[in-house]
């Protein structure tokens, strides 16, 4: 009965649209959903846990983009809270303050940072590339982030960070991708934020089960 009434309402609405637009409207509403497939989490241990997101950037990146660590830490933390069940993320400003006050933080075993931040896990993002400039051009822009990511667990000893509970090879994000030669430089902040959010989404998808479009066979 409900589906019957819905059909009537949509048909009446289509009359106001008229012509080919009406046909397109009806086709859009009743078109079958695009097929999807379920992708399991690569590591699902962050649920119900406290996580500290820590971004390492070399001095050159920090000099050129002094807000990169804070913005990326914020973006990843926000995406974790949005997508991973009952996760608690250590405040990004607390993490950045500790990094600033302890210049040797990056030489200590990463899992020891769990004690510093009273967290069950530390997610260490090591930036390999961070840029908003199109290579070879001073007038064109494109966001680029490449990073290696490792997750360390509290109480689990490692040797120079070589014993994470999860690690991935380089993750790369480029934005925008549709422009072969970059885009005119207008608002670098917006470009940087968009690139960071896309990177955060790509990374955090590795920690929860999600749906993706199914490739045609």
C-alpha cells in the first residue's frame, strides 16, 4: 500500500515537470541502486578505544606548511570519530603541544606515546610528501599528500618502531585529479583542507567495514 501511494505521489509530481523531464524524473526515482560490495576493515582494533593521532613532518614541510600537522591530525581524528564505533581521539592541540615541547619525541618507541597520551593506541602518520604546488610551475596548484601509517598498541614493546600492530605502505592523495596540469592558485587554504580530508577518508576506511561500488564484470 505504501509503495502504491508513493508511486501516485511521484507520478503527480512528474506531471508538473512534464515531457522528457518527467520521464527522466521517474527513471531516476525508480532506477535500481548501483551494485556495491562490502570491504572488511584491514584493522578493526580501534573500536571502543582511545587513539592518539600523531603526524611526523620533516623541517622542510613544517617550514613551508606550518599548519599541516595540526590540520591533518584534526582531519584524521574527525574522520575516525565519524566512522569508527565509540572511538575516542586525543585532542589534536594536545598532541601538537607535546611535539613542540619535546623535540626528541620522534626517537622514542612509538608505543611509549600511549603512556604520554593515556591512550590504547597511537596512529603515527609519517609524511613523505605534502604540497599544494604543481611540480615545475609557480602559477598552478594541486594538493598532494603521501604518507606511511603505522598503529602501535600500549604495552606492546617494539624495537625502533618496528613492531606495529598494523602498518600500510605509502598512501597517496592528489586533488584535484581531473585537471592534468593543476589549477590556478586561488585559495591555498581551501585546496589544502580538501586534500587533507580526502586523505583522511582514504586512511580511515582501513579501520571499519564499508561499502564501495562493485566493479563491472
